[in-house]
């Protein structure tokens, strides 16, 4: 696929899909289910969202504090939540030309 300037985007989309698959393979603790928290990204199907973890860290709480407050979470849960948030923040939208 190319745009009106002759730029080929097909390899970009392939690379983006590959990157997503590579990251998602490393994010096996991040789940999304329409029946849990409205489909938001959660940790291991629990009602703990990635957003909640990022908010806690943004508010100045350490990983250790979060683990004490949520004893059913594991350190790897928090690390994957942060990797997922970083991956989503790094996404970009590509505007397609309209016909």
C-alpha cells in the first residue's frame, strides 16, 4: 500500500504488527475481558487495572508500597503493567488518505 507521495506503508504495518506480537508475548499477565472492568487492561483477570497501577506510581507510591497494599499482586504484575502502559503510550496513529 502506498500513499499519494509513493510512500510504501505495507512494511510499516507489518513491522507494527510484529512489534505488537512481540510485546504481547511478554505481557501474559495483562488481560482484557469485556466482563471485567469494562474491558480495560487488567492484571491476571482481576479488578486491578493497568491504569490504577500507573496512577499509584505517578502519585509517588513505590512498587513495594503497592505490593503491601495489594498483597495478591506480584512484582512481575506491576512490571508488566508498566511495560504495557509504555507500549500503549508509544503507539501512534497513522492518518490514512480519504478517497
